[in-house]
């Protein structure tokens, strides 16, 4: 179970890395920009993720993941005054998540916890949050890519780069490793 916990930590770190790579390419005005369909801006998604992380991961082994102090509806109002405030909320949410994961032991993965009175073993709750966060990170990346257009810097294998990427990977000695290793520098 210890390798599973390490994998969870790496997966969350990977999605954080992707979102931060996308957001770094944008101005604050772009982060707060809504599209023509009235979709959530990146700032709204950040506020929602930060609120969710604080609620789900604060004392998650002993209290319901939907905290009474959480104002989920307010998460969908982009009211960050500036980029530092947005980044502060983002970093605070991730700090709560990362601390909870780092303190978790393999023996606790089957402990039942609750989210809105629905019981989940910890491993299931982690999978639930990993899926939720990756869904929203995908939105952040897509919105950022659309806003940057031709100036977008790929966060993965760029178009036309598959052959070179595969050549590098197959030149490495075969071995067991996580695909994330070496990606986040």
C-alpha cells in the first residue's frame, strides 16, 4: 500500500504541475476572462478547487469532507483582486491536500470517511478527488490553450514531437518507474 500512496502523491503533483504550467502562460486578465458561452473562467475554477481542497482534506479522517464553513456557491464568483490573491488561494488548497496525503499511512487507506454523509474508504475518496481535480485541470489547460492560441507552449508532447519523444523513451533502459518521474522540473 505504500507504493499506492506514493503514486497518489505523484498523480496529484502532476495535475498541479499541469495547471500551474498553463496558468503561468496567462495574464491575470486572461485568468479572469469568461468565454462567450459564460463558462467558468480559470479564476473561478481555481477558487472552486481551492475551496474543495480545503473542505475535503481538512481533518478528513475525522470530519465530513463537506465542511459547514464551506461556501461552495461563492466559489463560482471570481473576485480575486489580483494574481497574488488567486495564487494564494491555489497554494493554500494544495497545502491542505499535500499535508493530508503526506500524513496518511498505508494502514489508513481502508478507513471509512464521509463526504456529505456518504461513506467511502480513504482510497475511494482519494480516487474521487483525483478524478475531480483532473477534470478541472483539463478545463484550465484547454482554456489557457485557447487564450494563448499560436503562442501556447505545450505541457506534454507537442504536435510533431511524438517520434522524437518515443525515441528518447525507448533509448532508456527498461525499468519500472512512474511516467511522471522526470517530467516536472
